[in-house]
C-alpha cells in the first residue's frame, strides 16, 4: 500500500513568508514525520513551498490540485461564513456548517483525492510521499475519500497549521485516512 501524507502549511504573514511561529510549527511537525519519503509535492502557493522546505522536503513537485480552495464557488456564502466564525467556529468547520457550501467543498475534495491517487501511482510499491497543502482542501479530500461527515472525521475542528492526514492508497483508491494532529 502506498501512503500520501498531506500536511497543512505553517503560519505565514501577508507576504506568504513563514512567521517565527510558523517555523516553530514546522519544527514540531518535523518530529512527527517518518523520513525518508520517496516524493515531495506541494500546492503552488509560496507558503506551501516554504513549509515543505522547513519540514526538510527536497526536490518538490507542484500540483495545483492540492492548492488553496478556490474562492469563486464560495463567494455567495462569505457573509454567512464570517458570521459563523464571529460566533467562534474555525474557518473549515464554518464552511461545512453551510449546507449550500457542501457541494463545492465536495468538488474540492474530489479534485484533491484524484491528485492523491495520482501522486501515489507514481510511487514505488509501499512508497510514501509527503505533500503540503491547505486547510479547506485536505479536510474535504478526507470527507470525499471516506464518504464520512466532516464532524465525525475531524471532531468539529479544522486541521491546525502543520497538521494533516495520511491517505493510504491501494490500486487507485484511497482506502484509509488517518488524521495527524500535532502533540500539545
């Protein structure tokens, strides 16, 4: 079985550079990684590439399908999203709480799941890849791959910076997803 481990990027500033806290997150996350990996992949955002470098990944391929969630399909729900966040929900949980946002979230998830299976297909037998993606992309991928609701998988909380999932791929299907949280 092949494994594609997707991690959310670290905290960054307005210029997409990692903050001091983001570099600390990467140091903590690095302790939870199981090197060596056979491949390294990031989304196209600078913050993803810088996180991969801080995690110790090299020779990174770029796959836009694991990049940030597109904004356009969610524009009509932004006010409701902001209202839910003002009441204390994190960003991803708030998106999943809006029934009309589920279909576009599932589309994000399907796209990312296809990317994961194609990344896995390029790995050697029992190979492993490390990928850096984004909150709002990783969670929908897990929801779609397993056909389970967001709350039952993530306990009603989005992935924090540098947290992620391990997607286990057999043939061309994701057969298992483990949530990877950082220790406190």
